[in-house]
C-alpha cells in the first residue's frame, strides 16, 4: 500500500518559518555583554528558529526534511532573520504584536507536526508528541546554540503546554471524524488562545521548589511549636 501523502501548503509553511526567523533574530539581538552576538550569529539563530521545528518534525517521522527540498525555506528564514535584526528597535516597540505572532507560530508548527504524523499512521499520543516537539523544537535548538538553559524546562508562561493542548484537540477532533484541515485550524486557535492568556495573566505551572515547600508545610503543620 502506498504511504499516505501529506502536503503542507507552501505559503503556510513559509509564514511560520518567516515569523520564527524574525523572533529568533529579535531574541539574539537583545543580548549584551559576554553573550553579545555578531551579525552572523544573530542570522544563524534566526534561521534555526525558523527552520528548527520542521526539521525536528521530519526527523522524528523519518521522512525527508521538507525544509531542505526547496530554496524558499532557507531564503525565507535568512531574510526574516535579517529583517528582525535590522528592525529590532521597531519590533520591540510592537511587543504585543510579536507575542501574538509567537503564539500563532507555536500553533502552526504544532498543527503541521501533528497532522503529518496522523496522516502517516501514528497513533494519537505519539502524533501529539511529534506536534509538541515541532512547536518547541526551534526554541530548544536556539537555547542549545546560545548555551542557555532550555526555556521550556523552567518556570514561565505556558509554552509547551499550550502547544500540547492544541495538538491534543486537533488529534482528538480528527479521531472523531472531523476533517483534518478543520481540526488543524481549531488546534491552532486553541494553542494561540492558551498561550496569549498565559502571557497576559502570567499563568505558569507550579514551581518544583514551591511544591516541595508546600509538602513540607503540610507535613510539619501537626508539629507543636513551643512559644516563649
């Protein structure tokens, strides 16, 4: 039997790559002091952010990386990174817009990864895992190249959680018979909304140390305290 074919629209893929490139360049150009980067360094981080998610997705699915099958991906990521670097001051004043675009990019990469995995026959949970890896892959590669702690493993606004929720909704809707394209649109919307709400209201998962302190407080609450 022929392997099912899943084709991500080129325009949609390039939008996600371009926005990722801009965000990576903005992130890299904001460093000062010992972590200061030159023009090439900023461009490389932008390219990694733009193309990393798609590369990780295709490597996990054991398929030929789509981003290396066309000139447009690398050109788009490079031009977007240069644009983000040259217009860093302007983009930083449009922080709200960038946060919104970031949420959409997470949703797009997550939806593309999950949809492709489902089409290739992966079960629901592995397909969601591939989608989340695609959504956060660019950020992980960026942090590794810059020698930074991996952002998704530390306290912060819901990032991987938002991607996971959107991918799970997509896979679940498709499992109940909804058209894959419609399910993908819903998944992107869910990821975007959760991510934006997390940033606006500063929502994050409980910190590990906070959980430990709470556990200690509960365990010691019955211990009598002698007061003078």
